[in-house]
C-alpha cells in the first residue's frame, strides 16, 4: 500500500506519477480541469487508501476485539496494525500511546475533559496562543468554566508569529497546561514548538500540540518534541474522514480517567462498579471507526513511500512559487508573512469580499477556501472579516498556482 517507488527520484517527486494516484484530481469543474487548493481543510485520497477501505468493507468487516471468528480476527489485526503504523510514523514509544479519535477536535476535547477536569481548579491557568484553531480554544474555555480555571492567551505579531517573550512572561506559577498549534491553519505559520516545550518543561508544565496541519507536511517525532499530547486528523493527511489520533505520554494517559463509558473500554462491569480497560482502549468506548483506521494506516504507508522530506521540499518549492506569482496581483495582500511557513497562503483583494473571490475562481475550476477558517481571533487581529486561502499539497503544481493568479486578475477586472 505504499507509493510507487518511481515517484521518488533523488528527493524530487515525479508529480505526474503522484497525481495519477489521486482519482479525484482528474476531473473537470465548470468546464475546467480541477485545481484543488483547499488541502488545509481536507486533503484528497490516493487510490491506495480508497482500495484499502474498499477491501476492508468487501472482505474483512466485522467488529474488533470481541469475536473469535475469522473475520473479527482479520478486522482486529488490520485495526491494531494501523495503530502500530501510526505509532512508528510519529515515533511514539508504544502502541499504548496511540488513541483513536474522530479527529483533532475530539482528541483535544478528550484531554481537556479527562486531564483538565481532574487537574484544573480555581485560579489555575491554561496558556494558549492567539493563533489557535477554534478546536484548541473552545474545549479549554469549556473546561475552564467547569473548573474555575482561566484561559490565558499569548499574543501574536503582525507577521503571524507568536511573541515568545510574551509567552515566557505569561508562563507563570499558575500555568497548569500549555496548548498550541504546531502549524497555523489560517496563516501557515510554523510555531517554535521546541522552544515552547522547553520553556514549559523547565516549569514542569505539560504541553499539548495540535498537529493537524503539521503531520501531513513534515516529519513529526513526538519523542524528540518531548510534548505530552499530540493531536491530528486522518482527513488532512490523505486518509479517511472521521478518524484521528491522540498521542499521549503513557504516564499521563495511565492516570487519566476515561472520557466516555461503554463497551470495549472496560475489563469488567457490575452494578457495584467497573474495572476499566488497559491503554489505549480505556479511551476508546464503543465500536470504533475500523475502516477509518485501516484507511489511515494505508495513508501512512503512502506517505512513507514518498518520504516526508520529499513532501516538505516539494511543498516549500510550491509555496515560494505561489507566493511570488500572487504578490504580482495588484491589490493583493498576503495575511501572515512569517519566515517559517507551511504551504498556506491567506490573502485579501482590496475592495473585494473573499466569498466573491472564492465563487469566481470556482468558475475557473479552482477550489480555495474562504472565511475565517475557524480562527476568528486571527481575523480580529488583522482587522479583516475573512480571507481567501490557497493551501497546497505535494500533488499540486506550479501551473495550478499560475492559474489561481490569472483567475484573481479576472476577479479584479470584474470589480474594476
């Protein structure tokens, strides 16, 4: 289930070979060849992932962990095998540290409710940043309301970077948790997570990283990062929707109570009490998204086959090219100009609402995202209601970036 070895040529991708793996890219939208530039919202799936999910449903489907019959054993092997693939992919120390969730959002909620409700109290502080996706804001707001803790926010500068000096100042004796995104979904900023973790660890404060925008685009080693929790989603890393991962340091997960109760998260149940299951199943109540896990395992195989360094290099080249051609569009302003960025470009066109931009470029067969990108505080900082956002994956081309620039010139002409 790995990518064709011919796709890897001395650290350069054979783009046409790679694109051949993605059936959805080979279609017309509004009479034009699709240019899919909305990968930060959800990436597309290679045929290898689609085939893995199809094979599971057509040959192996049964519930996991609960049957002695052959199909149940096959399903369990595939489900747990995918967990092992994910563990290797992010270099977790044990399969026990890989908890299946529905996605990044559920993973963060799990930590906020399981860890937060048992460790936060009146006057305690959770330190986040101005750059966060709503999924790394609202769960902490909820648990702060439940416990009497307080949410503290690190400011950002006008390039879209967090202010490390302010972070260090706000990291105080009342800080009980630090939570921040590895990469900003709205701006593409790659945050200095190593520095943040080091500062927090020096004060014995645990750290959660939202890795939804990082894992698909760069090599991630959770042991090297030394974070306590790391959350990410399958659908952004070329896998199925409805499946995600919470990495948790084993010592932290072991002392956390379950977030949800039900089947498979127990060892024994009586009306007098319940004995909870071992890690990681203690946090996986109910029938899981088995096909999603299988598909995510196939996505990991695919990414491994291409090589994360190849992906990072390719996307850096795309970002540089796209930035150059978009900056030539009159009246275009890029929002988020940090020197370290993933392949995400948020922008506005003077006097034109982003929703109009998105609608018009769609008529040219180009898919971009418009809106606040579930990051309303970022929009507030820059004084804009929304932006248009082009986000690239390794299967995109320079020609697609050029098409976007040409389409934006047409937008300007229409509003001249």
